[in-house]
C-alpha cells in the first residue's frame, strides 16, 4: 500500500532525514522506498532535475530502495536493502531481468 508523503511529519525534525537517489530522472525509470517494518511504500519526489529523492523519512527505518527501468523493451532492476541514515545517498545498480525473474525478485518484498 502507498503511504502518504507526510506520514513522518509528526516526528521531531531530528528523527527524520532526506534520501538522495543518484539517478537522473527519466520517463522509463520508477523508484520507490519499500518499508519492511510495515506494509507500505513511498514514491520519490524530485527536488531537482538531476536526482530522485525521498523527503522526511524516519531515521533507522529498514527499507528497500526499488528502482525499475525499461530500455529497449527489457526490464532492469536495482534492489538495495538499506537502513535509513542521515542524508543517505543511494546509487542504483541496475541488472537486466526477464519478466519471470523480475516477478520473482519483487515477490521477496
């Protein structure tokens, strides 16, 4: 389930941080933050035209950064398990998958 982008705003500012995903935004790329502590995910927000990001995320949350892209009708996935730390920077590492392999990887979430 999608979560509201203001979910963590009730937390004190020192308990929240921003995350940068070093990936230039493009129409063929989708990046989400999937929380393991509760069934929810957050979409990125573009603070600049050069990167993706997530704002006001609870520090120490355990998550996956899920990045999907399609090139030449082929799916690519970057799946990274992270613990949210102050000003975390993620660099996606895309790998090509078949549709069956992609479904198998995403079912682990």
